[in-house]
C-alpha cells in the first residue's frame, strides 16, 4: 500500500546545465578507445565512420556472371532498368542476351494494375521451375525490383518464396551488396524509400536502344496522393534531379546521335530544381492555377519545368524534346508558349483527366473539377490551335454512377483526344481508395463502361485521322515497321505514328531551301538515298488504318529546314515541280495489316 500511496515530495527537474558542468573534463569515447590500444587516439572522423561498408572497393561480385533484366509497366520502369544495367555493369556483371543464358534474372515490376501483377506472378512461377531445373548445373538467382517489390515484399520473400532478392525503386545502388548476400545463401531485401535519391550521377546503359530515342528521368516520386494510385507509396515523394546533370546527359545523347529524348517523371511537369538557389533566395511558391488544388503545400520556385525544357531545347535544334506523364495543374502559360514556339518541342500534350465527372474526380482526389479541366483545355487551344491531345481514363472507379460515366463520354466528345490510355479500375492496397472507399462497381459493369469509352475514342480518332489525307508531316524515322521490313515507321510532330514505304528519296538537307529553289538545283544538290533511323522525312498522308497514318515519302530533310519553311513544305503548290507530288504516283501500297498496331 505504501508503494502506491507514498507521500514523498516530488523530485525537482534535472538541471541539465549543472550536469554538463560536472562532466567537463570527464573521459569521452576517444579516451576509452585509446586506453584499450597502444595506437594513437582516433580522430572524430574515424569515430563516426561506418564500421562496415556495403562492399570493399576492390570487390566485384559480378565477375564471371551475367544478368538479364525484364521490364514491365511504365516508361519509368524501362528507364530504371537502364540505371540497373549501369550499376551492375560497374559491379562486374555482363549483360545476358536472354533469361535462359543469365545467372541472375531481375523482373522490374509494375504495381499500378492487377493485370500487370498477374503477369509477373506467372513469370515468377516459370522462373521458379527453371531454378529447380538448374540447381545442380548452373544455379539461377531471381530478384524482383520496382513498385511490386516494395508493395508485396513479405509475400514475395516469405509466403511464396519465389525470389532470392527484393529491391525497391530507391535501392538499386545496393544491388551488388544484396547479390553478395544471396551468394552467401541468404535472402536479401532493401525497399527503403529515399527523400533524395535521383540516380543523377549514374549514366544509364541502354543495350536495347534504337539509337534514335532515349528516356531521361528528371524526377522521381509523386506528391499528389490520388486516391486510386499506389505510386506515392512505392516510389516515395517528389524530388527533382539537378538541371545541370540533365543538361549534361542530354548533351551526351546528342553527341551520340540521338534525335529525341523523352523526359520522364510520375508528375513530370511539377519538376522543380532548387539546387541552383542561394540559401537566402526566395522566388515565391510554385503558382497554382485557378480551379486547382493540392493536398500538399506548394514548394518554393526553383528551376521550373518550362525553364528546363527551354534549356534542353537549346542544346541541339535537331533533337526533339518530349515529356510524360504530366498533371493538369502544372501547365503554366510559359510552358504552353514554349511548346508552340520551339520547333523541337513537339506539338503534342498528354493531359490525363481520368474522369469527366466532378464528383468522381473529387473521390479520386485529382484536385480539379470538370469545369477547371475544360477551361485549361480551352486555354491550351487558344494558345496553340494545332496541338494534339492525349489522356488517361479509368472506368468503374469507386462509387461511379451511370450518370458519372456518361459525363466521361461527353467530355471525350467535347475535347476529341488524338490518343488515349483506357483502363478498368483496379483496387490497390495501401491507397486512399483502399482505406476509405468501396470498390462497389461490378466487374461486368466496369468492362462494359470501358468498352464504351474505347468505342467512343476510336470513333473520334477515325473521324479526325480521316481528315489527315493529303496533309504532310515531318516524321522522325524510328526504324522498320513492325509488320513489314519493306516499310519504315516513325512519329510526326503531333506524336502520331506514320508508316511509309522504304524507297530512295531526295536528300534535301539544304540550309537555304526556299520556294525559289528550282528542280534543277535540287537534282544537282541532292542524291537519291533511303531514309534511315534518325532521319527526318516529309511524308504525305494517303489514308489511315485506325490510329496509324499511312503515306508516301516526299524527301529527307532536317528539323530546322522544315520549321523554317513549314508553309512551303505543307503546300505542294508552292514547291518546285519535283516535290509537288509524293514519290509514288499512286497511293501507298501499304495494307491495313501492315500498318496496324504500330503504337
């Protein structure tokens, strides 16, 4: 009883200053370390140094072994695979031609939709069978990287026991150490998210590149917290690479002959590099347009996305600068004017809407209404009437009614997109929708609504592309058509796929080409040659096969020559007679089957 009812007076609070004064001159950590050794006392740096580094500097765990990385999902994953390739190459690993030839197989995974995860589970079952078969001859190590690794780490490692290694998107530098742990007979895992990792100092290794187009990651993570999206939980919060490192990478790609870079980020146009700012500098917060809101405080303005694109477009006027995937809230006028005025910034914008209904957008936590989105579309087209637009749509999100679905259909008809990515909603664990909403739209209803969205899109695109017949586009050649090696395929300034015959063409890389240039001058200054990947080709459209344009090539030229004489190139009546008609007097012989599915 006395223990619980003590009447002892409470003790006064500790006087920390008095304690510090009493400890003055007392032995510290260095004193104890020196007393146990005849060596001189360690310095402060030695005391604070980590006891065991990840790997010794001369340790190369990949020596004599090969690795193969399979990529799934978005462009960010494919760009991350190039980072992984670089890190493993530096660790001594060779690149295998296939999974069958590799000692280590990584699956770089996507967790955005259920279908993507099911594909990966199926592939892991195949690899588990291969591991068993190769156990006594050539042991196989299997690892899962990326978003699925972070989301399903426990299931992958403990429940299913299909993999030896799990690494999240921010731990790729740790892969050599993790593989060393696997070599010792243990499973290895690192899914820690970083607040500053951008891999800015890693030069990507692009073994599967076409030599024409390259991905360049400029930022990682996302702050938007859309209720359906897993990205903030698997890739962390937004952080931007320094503009200087991006400029350096793009300049290097230009020197290697690349003609296009695609800037990547989960919310690419919210790029905001503050590394160039002075500590006392204050440029104000990043502005937020009327009608839009965020769940986070807008950061101090640094190097903006528009400024970054401007700098990159100055590096090489013959290199196109594309970007994906943006958010509607980050399209200021200076970015829209830049897209309109810079010849090497293509006239196409991806602007995801997800739904055409305000209540549904609110449940999705998109931060804008239907009306605010349409106001932005009007502003974009006011500044740039020739722009092409693409978007994303989710059918059957939590609580979506038939009327809300019809609002999406009506918005599609109003905006008339040139391309779209369309999916049925797939509930993801950890998301806001998983915690607070109910996935209450039946699967059959989701599929039916998605079918209606897809049909609406294709109907609009068929109408729009039918109007392309007789127009001319500058096409950046990417390579042979998927359907026929007799044809070439590339993309126009409007980001539309164009297919045309691979035939000898006039090479009009003339610096002073104009309407006064005669056919004699062209014939004497140019030779007939076949276009190759990386060339810009003027193509006259003859017809369309769904979303792919088909045409006849007119001539090889340059981006600068075309932009300086765009009206001339577009109007065949202004051209010298030798260029007034397509190289083939009859419509392109390409069949629908040879041009379909080029996207």
